[in-house]
C-alpha cells in the first residue's frame, strides 16, 4: 500500500496521531496551528460532542480542513465531527452522515444527509457513531489506498467532480 499520513485534530489534547503507512504508527505532539496540510495526505476528524464544536471556532483549523476538502485528499469524520465540516462552506451537494443531532447542521450547510453506517462521497468518508467504527475504518483505508479524489467546489459552493 502506498505511504500515507493522517492527521487527527483533537482539541482536548492537541495530540496528533500520524501514520506514514497503514502498519507503522508514530505519535507526535502539535497544535493545529503548527502544522501544514501539505505535510499530510489524509485527514481523520474524531467525534465527541465538544471537540468539533470547539475546533469549528478556530479559523486556522477551518482553513486547514478546507485545504483537505479542496485538494482531493481523503477526509474522514465520525460521530459529531462532521459539524466541523459545516464551517468550511464546502458541503453543498455532498452526501454525508453523522450523529443524528448534527443532521440539521449538515442539511443547513447544503449537504445531503443520510442515515447509513458509512457514507463515501468522493473521498469524504463519514459515519454516525462509535458502533460504526469497523465499517468507517474499512472505508477510510480503502479511500486512502485509492489516492486523491478530485471533487472541488465551484464558485457557488456546489461540488464539481473533475
């Protein structure tokens, strides 16, 4: 499998979990403000109620996430994490799932919300809850293995498949 890197943003600890290949794990400490999206191939956003709510208030974090969504890199978000994605302005027309209480936020951001275990929209992988973790991880790894997914927003914020 091709080498990849995943950055996990977690507001509570600022602990990033990065791996350069699926089998080699390395821990590192960095805040989201000290890293460049160019250093990573993929982004995984964890759930929890407070984490995405705090992260979505930080412009640098939102810009960081935006850069992944517009680059075609795999972005995976589970549980409440898709709430952070709403701040990017890049969800119009994208198909997602999330924890049920985030549904309205995603719909208001223009996403097409569905109640499914795991949803993949051209490399944007989302799941509803911890009970979906096996399917979420499997799909996330499949999408990382596929490489870049070229879905970019147009000037109106709608998704355009290139």
